[in-house]
């Protein structure tokens, strides 16, 4: 912290200035976000009206994921249950991949610049039914999706060109979904993305400075204080992070330390299914089915990450981040990298916690 920052904070703490909004620092990465409560909007102002709160049709004639005979996809890599007639979820290669699968690739220098070939795997996990949106999934259906993702994750991590695997869900056109049919995407890349590296480095630095695991510190504090916790079960905690980047952002963090998503036991998978579908049901009911992204952050698949000759993965904990897409970045956010949110995480947690989702979780 600079002397200028410290001086301003001291003046505020002694009553020299009236507090107007806040800037909060993420405990892991050290990055700042702006909470501008004077720009706040009531929760109802965020309701996008994207869909009516009712189930969609089970199948659609022009949906390529519904009519596989008319719009054949690439062959299934994973299918669960493994039955040609009764399957519910499958994973297959994307017809329009962002990366090309290959085990070997070239890298080169062009003057001061470095480049590598864009190799990797880009795959789709899709449900059988068009109406199987996350808010309406049973716990078994959600657990089946997680099991399929785990299975494919373990297969992909052995590929020579795979350094990092990113699992995402885009729900809604505003969140980047090109098809309405519920689906996740799996990406692999031959490098460690910079934002992921920031988290790995931040977790290691916190351990060096405080002799504690930063993710354990976070969930211990959140559970003890309670203001931002929405739900928890034996294995996971759902909460709005202190330095939320967007309104109603939620994290799901396991109580047991493990850097790797794919190491879950069946009981943990069931508990993750329970808390994830509950989180997405709360979004569906409270914000009228808003567009959102969620992604699973897990440790890289290789041993290329070091800080001061120490592996840094051991201090990282895999987790899920859920971000509703309720606003767009403007010039300030693009120019500074400082996200502005107008809803305090504490208020968001109270609102989400108070939603009645029993009618969905049957």
C-alpha cells in the first residue's frame, strides 16, 4: 500500500471524510474493485426479462443439439449414462473450435515477439433435453453433468499439449451463448492464462506473508461473519465474495483443500450438484433468469508454475465463480481494469439468501 493510500485511509478512519462508496481489494490477486453504492439499483431493476419463469419446450425442431439426426455433431467422447437409448448428457467436439487438437506444436520468435500455434481441445457438454436449464435440473442430473466433466477432465490432462483446462457455462446471448440449448464448453490451452497465474501467485504470496492458506482464510472468515454466506453443506460454501466484480457474483469454494477439481469423491460431487443448482436457481428466481457465466478454476495440468523455485499449485484451491451479466463495461473499466459494481455483496447475499427456490428444487 502506498503512503498516499495509507494517508487517505487514516484520514477517513479518524472521521476526516465522509465515506462515499468503497474500493475493495481481492485477498487472492490484490486487484481492486469499486463499490459505488450511490449508483445502486434495486434488485428489480436488474431483472432482464429474458425469459418467462417457465420451462422451455423439451425439444426444438431447428435446434442442432435436439435433432441430432438432422444436424449431426461430432462423435461422442463421453456419454452418461453409457447407453445408446437412455443417455442424458454427452460430450463431443465443437464443430467450430477456437483451438485445433494436436499433441505437438511450434513456437517461434518474430523480432521481439513470441508466438505459438493455437492448439488445444474445444468440446461441448450438452444435455439431452432442450428444457434442462440449470435452474430446473434435479440433483441427479446436475451430478451427472459434473461426473462427465470430471471424466473428460482426467482424460484431457494427460494430453502432451494441455497445460490448462477451462470449463465454462455461458447462459444467454448476452453472456456469449450462441445456442439456447443448455450446454457447457471445455477448452484446453498449451499455456497458463495470465489471470489464472495471478491467482496462483497471489495464493503463494499470501502463504509466504501470513503462513495461512488464503482460501481457508476466506471461507473461515465468511462462515464466522455470515454476512455474505448464502448457503453451505458438508463440503462446500456458497457466498458473495467481499470484492465482488459484478452485482450478485457468487463463489462456490470447497471446505476441503484440493487444487484439482477432478479429485472429487462421489459424495463431494453430489454435494457440489446440490449447492450449484441451488445457486443457479436463486439467480433464476431473484433476477428473472438473467444471462450469466460460470467457470471452474482448477490448478494447471503441468509443473511449469514456480515462484522462487517453489511449486505454487499447492496453495491454490479449485472453486467455481458465477457472474451474472447485468451490465456492460464502459471506458473507465476498459481503461483501468477497475470493475464498478453498484450492489454491496452483503446486500446481494441477503437478497439471494431470501429467495424461495423450493418450487424449482423438486
